[in-house]
């Protein structure tokens, strides 16, 4: 059976777009003009919402997963997701499961939504059945009881005055910590690590690593002054045996969101995560040998004769 031939829908316009549509019976998604013709959403946000609408329930739509799927960066994808949240096309809610775990559920709407998201986990509780109240039982009033005659009571002697109670000693209150003044001087940060031997090759490799960090993580952008200031600390890491891969992992893993000061974060990590220096090599000890001729002990890397026996065999050697 041949596929239906697409036919132009509207051939009257003289310019502009001409729609050529074919009838779709599978693999299609219905989208509203409220999304596709939104005046305030970016094209990336509209396309991202259309992609999410076409996915099956339970599909992964994390920022890192979408950055691997599409050529856009993590920062642009995160900005588009925030646009969809602001305009009601997306909602991310943290929920606690029955086993105690906390997960993030993402709700995608095909039209702007401002109410609370549905909860597919919680099931409706059954209403309790009304219980009929028992019929009241008539109770006869009790018979009146005659009141007893009053008995004369002698007045009680006055009680002696109570002795004054001594006040319990109060425990001394600990001094309240004083809050630092807003104008108090702030302690300077610890100094950056410096290499013991600032070789030009180490400084050049450190400068190249810092200048190329934005290719691996677009959120880390450094100025020329930042690179020159941090290069000696990176050279100190190289001097202690760290590889470029170790440095990139230490500087770019688990970044805060949002990242406002990349240079300050790198300065802190280069100082706080500095690896220890390699252990010094132990001095080499020359082993003891026994002379093959006089059986006297002497130090030599190989067995043989001692110095005196060697000089006696070779009269040309100085004694």
C-alpha cells in the first residue's frame, strides 16, 4: 500500500509559509498554540517542552541527560527549564516515598497550569461508613434523699506562721556569645600553595589547564588575571604527582548551583584539597661482603676481595 501523497493545505497566500501536511496515524504529539506561539518563551524553551511532551511517562529529563542528548550546554537547558516553570508549562516537586527516599518528580503540562500538581502516589482514602446512633433509653429520676442534720463544728486553732523559705542559689548563667560587629575586620584567606621549584614547564602546563577548563565545564570562566594568580598553585599540585585528569576532577566535580565566583571556588579547592608531598627516597645502603681471600668484612655492591687484598694482587695500585 502506497503512502498518502502530501497535498498543500492552503495555496492561496502569495508569500510566507506554506503548510504541507500528511495525515499521521502514529508517532505524533498534539501541541497547543499556547505553547508553540508563546510570546515570552524562547525557541529553546518551546522546543524543549515539545520534546518532553513527546516522551513516555517515566523518561529521564535531567539537565545532564538532556545536555548529552542535544548539542546545547547545561546552562542553556537549565535556563529553558526555568522559563517553562515560570510560565506554568513545567513543575518540579520533591516528594518522599514510602521507603523514606526523597525523589524529584517533574510534571509537564500542555497548557499553562497554576494549581498544585497531581499526586499519583497517594491513593484516595475510603470514607468511613456512618454508624447509626442507638435509640435513647428512658431513665426514671432518682428518689430524693433526705439531707442529714448539720453537726456543730468547733473552730480550729490558728496555724502557726510558716518560717520564711530560703532562696535557692541560682546557677551562674553562661556568658552569651557576642555577635561580631559588621565592621569587624575579616580574616584574610590562607595563602595559595607555591611549588618548591617553579619550573617553566610546570607553569606552562598549569596555565594551559586553567585556560581550558571552560571547554570541559562551561560554567567556569576565568580571566587572564585569575589564570596568572592560580597557575603557581596548580604547578604545586603537578609537583606533588597530580595528573591533569586528577586536577580537573578536583576542580569541577560537585559545583554549587548557581556558581557566582568561579575563581574564589578554585582558590579554595586548590588550597584545601592539596595532596601531601611524595615521601623522600630512603638512602641506599651498601651491603656487607666477606673477602674471598682473607675473609674480612667490607662494604661493596658485589662480592670479591677487599681493598688490601686487591692491592696486594695488583702492585701497580696505590696502597
